[in-house]
């Protein structure tokens, strides 16, 4: 069996096993890197693991540590509460406030599932209390999180830009960010228009509760620790975007300083580092880098380019990542698909910015699936609805996104620029 078939087969097995069983795909990728690299590709250990993404590792560690510190001292809750108070009794604006809050959190470096996990319980409580469609509210939180997910400070944005920087291509960070933001904003507008007046099947066992809804408590004055954290976040934005300083190191320094100022509360802040994502990204990027070093990615891309017109291949890639990402990790899909798209871009008239942005959007907008972390959070936090009916609603919404999302991304981002 050829090395190409072995390596691609192993990649497919990793996705299947990582989706069906509770095991991190990154662990499988590290094992496969060593096993396939030493046997099928005749590579040394140094050659196999030289593709480990050290800079991205620092970025993820730094950003997640800083936001763990911010969560523990209440700064994230402060930001959420401030946004919710902007509604001023106009309940129809609640989904839009949550959309913007999710976008701000992810654009500043919060992982998309983390931002959704913070906001979805609040969103579902508001939907229950004010009789707002919970499907619309939950999906708009997820879209908002995706809208900010490709800023240069966000992990997904840093991941994509870091992978492209290692090639001959050039992708403008602002274009990638605004393309994702625009598509997710459009999706939210359509979702709001279609679902705002629709009602869900009520759970007959649900009873109105007397508790105060999240975010309705009286505003508490910010502590000096929270003001210091807000200043650190603002400084991180200025230094990273204005002076192009390394985000990971800046975030680690800011997090360490804030922890020193509040040692009792921040003793376990290290637990907030996203080790799961670090394993996933580190393992997948090491595996893909090994395949690139061995020339496997270039051969696969050549075969893909021979399939037909580059525009058709681009559309097929968008559909492929959308369908796969509905069941598997979006981050893992991105790390696998972008290296495959690079040779196609280098040998065709396709816009590199357009196709990379379309692939990024197609990969992430389907995370509304009930089989993904984000969709599962919405499903599990919904209140006052009949569970099976709500599950079917989420699944139907996902099918619509999987069917239409790649076409919209391709038509808006690839076709006009090519």
C-alpha cells in the first residue's frame, strides 16, 4: 500500500475514532505521526516532530491562561452583565446583545466553546423568562462566537494565519476576520427574521420559577482587580495589533502579573488552560507537517486539482469541511484542509484570501450541530421546551446550514474574487 493511502487512511481513522469515542484526536495524531513516520515514510524522530507548532502552543497557553484569570476574578462576568444591561427592558434586543458579547469574547481570545459555555446558560434563561424562541437565541450566540473567532488575537485566527504564513500565500488578517464576521452576521439576521415569531413546543412539566434571571441582579461596582484585568486586556490588544508583539508571551505576562496581585484566588488558574485544545492542535499540526515534509500533501493536492475546474474543487472542499465538521472538531478539520488547499491556490487563479476565508467559514458555521460542543450546550441548557422536539429543531437547523452555508461562503468569498 502506498504511503499516501496509509497516511490519508490513518487521518480518516483518527477523525472517526475521535468522533465516536471519547479520546482526543491530538493524542491519536501524535501516535500516528510516530508510527507512520518511522515505518511508511522512513523519517527520523527529529524530522517527525520538527513540525510541532511552538509559537501557536505559546499563544493558546497564554490566551487561555489570561482568560482563566479573568474568569476567576469576575471580569468576564462583569463584561457579560454590562452587555446585558444595555437591553434596558427591550427584550427583542437580548439575542443581539448576546451575539455581540460572544463576538467580543472570541475576538479577544476566548475559545469559541468557552464563550458559548459562558453565554448559553444566560441566553437560555432569558429565552425562558421572556418567552423568546430558544432556538433563535442559542443559534445567535453560536454565530456571534464564530463571528469573532478569526480575529488575529483569536486562537482560530492565529491558527489559520500561522499556517498560511508558512507558505508562499498571503492572507490579510482583517479580511479573514471581516469575512467571517459578515457571513455570521448575515446568518444571524436570517435566523432572527425566520424564528423570532415562532414558538417552541412547551414542556408540560416545566413550571415558572421565581428565581432572578441571570444578568438581572443589581450592578456591582468593579473591584480594583477587575479594573487591572480590563487594563491588561486593553494593553494586550494595543501591543498585539499596534506593535505586532507576540500575543502568547504578552498574555502569559499579563496573566502572571494579575495572578501575583491576587494569589489566593488565582492559585488554580493554570487549570483553565485549554489542554484539550493544545493536544488536538499540537497533534494534528505535527501530523500534517510530517505529511508536508514527506511530500504527501502536495501529491494529494495535485490529484484534487486534476479533478476539475479549480472553482468546482473549491466548492467541493467547502462542502467536505462543512459535512465533516458537523460531526468532528472544527480545529482539526482546519489544520487538515488548509495545507491541502495551498497547492491548489498556488497553481490556479483562485484568490487565496477568498478560499481560505470560505474554508474557515464553512468549517465553523456548522458547529450549531447537536453533535458538536456548541450545539450540545444549547440543547442541554434549553428550558421550558419539549426535549425531543427541540432536538429535531436543532438538527433541522443544522441540516439547513450544512446545505446552504458552503454555497454562500463559496459564492460570496471565492467566486467574486476569482
